């Protein structure tokens, strides 16, 4: 009994000494690996690829909400997978939805949110 208690105490002590990036990578698990490999992306990544990285954080956030709403509409009310990531401007750890790079919800969000409608038109003309 004492050995088990000591082992538990050592495990807790080791967990307390773990750095934040390692802790959040552990929480992400497989989703974090897919995010790192590019199999899943954040809405901010889509905006960066379209050259909209100059949008204010508030507009990026509203775009993300539009994408989440479109995702729920096409997936019977289910939320997209979530991952812990470091917020680019502040460095704080936040939880965000992640999507497949070809998910139609990403482009539906571009069309549905008025702050990014102009990007949807650019994206469609580049694809043609």
C-alpha cells in the first residue's frame, strides 16, 4: 500500500514539473498530431493562406463562429474536434475547433460572414 502511494506521489510530482507545451500536447493527443501534420487546420490558417492575416482578431473570431455554425449544420449538430493551441498574438493557450483542409464549412463560413465575403470571391476566382 505504501509503495503504491509513493508511486502516485512521484507521478503527481512529475506531472507538476511538466512544461505547458508538453502538457497541452498530451491533452491534444491524436488531434494534436493531425494538426501538426496538416491533416487538420484552424480557421486562422485558412485566413492566412488567403492573405487575410491583417484582419483584426475580432473579425477572425467571428469568422470562426460562422464556420462552426456551418459545420454544425452539415454534421447533424455535432461540434468539430477541438485542440489546445497557443494564441498567436498573446501566447495564451486557448481551445479552438479544427477542421479538415477541404471541409466545406470553411468556405461556407467565408461566404456567410460579411467580414470575409470578399475573400470567398477571391478564393473562387483563383480556383477557376
